[in-house]
């Protein structure tokens, strides 16, 4: 069984997502209602693959699995939401109600300004990893960070001194490491020299002869999406090494 990611929790996840615009929460809610990823995907108007990736992203942020497979029974099995998944939905519903009350209190004009200032924004970066700043070193132009994404992995990132000041970055602070899938490379063997190299297990990978998108699960349960080259030699449930170059990682506040 994958370990739980101690860097994340359902409260952190709720801070990062806005139920009114984030389809990932809609998919999770549909899974809770219908007990099926494929049915939830159809209802949300996305592919089965996209639905699973949405659930995996939420699980990364929440610090543990939000759904689990059910085997057997009259219906032949399916998927059900975990207690952690139920907690995520309850927390988000409470946040939505509280936000609505605040907006109503400030009235229409105030609400519009408040919504614009305090809303959440969806981003295209599919790798969103809760992390803690382990080390922060200030250089002449850049601030170099060492981020703990789980108990076994540290990754390097850097930001400008101005960004570090504006975000108020400090050691021990909880943040989110962001990286586009197109900025991540996946290999069947470890490269000779590489920074931010993580070892995991292949969950999904496109055809060996053409290469393409690949999903890798770390021992802690975190999943990463990247791309493998043609003739990559990767196999489902086999070992994989994920390269996340320092320059491709962005840092966002966790709350």
C-alpha cells in the first residue's frame, strides 16, 4: 500500500480549489454519487483517463487516496470514495457556504471586488506537489530552495529574490511545487547526471515505439506526469526515473 504524503492534507486541498469552477471536484463528487470512475467521467464530459488523472492530482494534494476500487458484488465491482475523499467534499462544501455568506454580506458591488481579489485560478500545470521548504539560500540574484515533497524526496527549485520577498518564503513554510507535464522526462534507467531525479513505478505509459505521456507513482503515493522518448523501454508496474529540471519548477503558496 502506498504511504500517505505527510506534506498534504484535505484542508490544504480545500484552500487550493474552488468548487464552483474546478471540474476535478465535480468528478470526485460524481464518483461518490455513482460509484464508478467511467460513469463519473461521462457525466462530467471528460475521458476516463482525464478523470483518473484528476483524482490522482486531488489525492496528491490531499495527502492520501480519495477513492478505492471495490471488487466483486452483484454489480461486479466499482469505485467508492474513501473517508478522506468524503472529508475533502465536506470541507469544500463548508468553504463554499462560508464564501457565499461573506459575499452576500458585502452586497453585490463589494462581492464582485471580493471575488476578483480572493478567487482561485485554474492552471494548466498538471504536476502540483504539496511541499515544505527544507532549505532556503539567498544568492546574488536568485533564491535557491530545497523542497521536501515527501519523507524520501527533496527537489530543488529557484525563484527571484523579489518573488521570494513577495511570497514571504521561509524555511519550514508549506508551498506547492508546480511543473508542466511537458517539462518532465521519464526514463526506464537513471540518466548519468541529473538533478531532481525521482524513482517510482509506471502507472501508465504510451507506446514504446512512439513515446509519449507517462504517469509514475512514487513510493509515497504521489503521482507525476511526464513524457518519455520513443523506444523508452518502460513497462506498466515497472521501474521508472522521473527528471524534473530545477528551472521547470514554479512555487506557489499553499494557502
